[in-house]
């Protein structure tokens, strides 16, 4: 048995990579983990990182794949060493970065650091411009596994001249270091970034509100056909657990990032904001499996508002594990009562001997089976503001319905 993918097959042809991905053997699937910036900005230190590791281990997040522990800006001293190397801020990280890296590795996680492709970081600390080789060597010697490379203080030098230098320097170390471009999607980076970074930012910084989440998602969608193994689009980190996002908005935010094959980098204060509700969202294994399925392409918009310019609804479709995945989302501030939809337009066309099993991937509820005719009118529940539904549709052999005997037919009458 297999899915009859009609519209989906046509869409997948459009997903053929335009640019080659960075060939360093990393980024087969999008990265998962935690980053310090959204929760702490510059108020980060050694104890906060160790606590984050402890919380992630204690709540099973590492086992689910959240294995990068990424330290953002403000970890470094304002001054380099006498031989020009980075050193940690001694007040914030008294044990030093190498010792912290060892603890993170001991916990079964990978360690990430931050710097900028400029003379300074965004917080005006030493950047890596013209120090790419010595900095890459330092990161490798420390055991760093991931580098987020920002775009501040570039001195007017085009990004295309700055970012490949660090890519080359990292590759020359011989250590596997995931290269994350935080270039903000400017200077037509879509033309060259896929061959430079394992992920590449398509947007400015995200904020913990629905307007920002929506804006970053749609901006990133413009380049969805360029995403794939080795080089994923990055609409910025997750804001689940931050700001005034409602549970509904957080669930939709997580769904969008999972189906878009975006990095799943948590950004909340794990010690204070990891409520049961937040944990329930970020541990949805159904959606994580789609995000981490190396055979699953980023979801494409199939119906409704596919430009991001209207307060309306959209339908996104992808495939995973021989199933079709469908997300229906209400972008508007109002409750929407949507009409039934034709499942065949999502690329699912069962034969006469098949029917389609539909499962809600948030509730795990089996919504029933639909034959070819029934699939023409799939009922869609009312969606409150900013809410979504994510369904798995899978073709299965049609169940033979029992024909009642004459006696049973009479007794039924």
C-alpha cells in the first residue's frame, strides 16, 4: 500500500534544491536544542547553563532530540588573550568554556557558541572578522559542536565575502562544527547561503508575539524550495513559553516550525517557564518526528491564503513516513467556521480497495476512515483565533463491511 500523491508529487518537484547544501556531513535534519538569548539576553552565566542542562535531562528533552546547548552573545571577555584568542568572561564563566563544554558533553549533549562576522558582536564584544582561522581553531580545541554566526559590525563588507571565510576555517579544523548563519536574510543571501551554512536565517529577530511569529514564518516561506538536507531555513528560535503567547498560539507556532523543517531551538527560561502546558507542546513526538524525518520535505501551502498577506486561513501539506501531513491554520483574530474540504486536493487519492485513515496529531484521536467519495468532504472543525489542526492521512486497505443476513435485516426493521 502506498499513498497516491498527485498534487503532492507536483509540489515536491518544486522542492528540488536550487543551490547545493553545505557538504560537511552535518544538518541531515534540522537541529534541536536550547539557546540562551531569548530568556536571558546578556544576563547569562555558567550556573544558568548548568541548570538548563539539568532541567532538560530531568524532563526527557534530551532523549527527544533537544541535544544542542547553545550559548549566545555575552559569553566572551571584552579582551582577547595576549596571543589574540577568545577567552570567557571570568565573572560569568569562572570555570572557562572548555570545562563547561566537558560537562555538557558528559550529559550527552552538544555545545554551541556564538560570535559575529564583524569586528564586534551585536553586544559590542569582540567579533571574528579577520580572526576566522584562530577563532575556528579555538572553538575546535574547546570541543565546540555548533557556531551561531551573527551579522553585526561588518564594516560594510558584503556578507558573501565574510561568511564563507568562517565556513572554510571551521572545515579546516577537522572537527564537525554545525554552522548556523544568523545573517538576517539580507543581501540576497538566499542565492549563496545554502552552500555556506547548515542553517541560514531568513528573517530578523523573532519576538514573543503572534504578529512576529506570523511575519517570520511567511518571510521564510518565500525560500522554502531552497531548504533541505545540510542547509535548512531558519525563521529564528522558538518563543514557546515566552511573552504573552497563549497556549493556542504556542501550539500553532510549534506546529508551523515543525512542518517547515525549521530548527527547534527552545528559548524559554527552563527553570521558570517550563510549565506542564509548555512541556506538553514541545514534547509532541508526532510533530517532532515529522521535523526530524530526513525523507520529509518542508510543508508547502496548498489552499487558502498562501501569500501571508490576508487575515484568513491556510492549508499546508507535506509527507512523512508514507503518510500525508495536513495542517489547517486560522491566522485571523476571529473564530472561523470552515467548510468541509476535498482531501484529494491534498494529494491523497485512494483506490476503490482503499480508504484513508485520519488521525489528529495533537490529540492522537482517530477521526475515522474515508473512502474516495467520503474524502471529497472532510469535515473541518471550527478554529478559534490563531488555532490549528494537524492531521495525518494514511491509505489503508478498505475494511469489508458486513452485509446483514435476512433475519438480521428483519430484526433491525
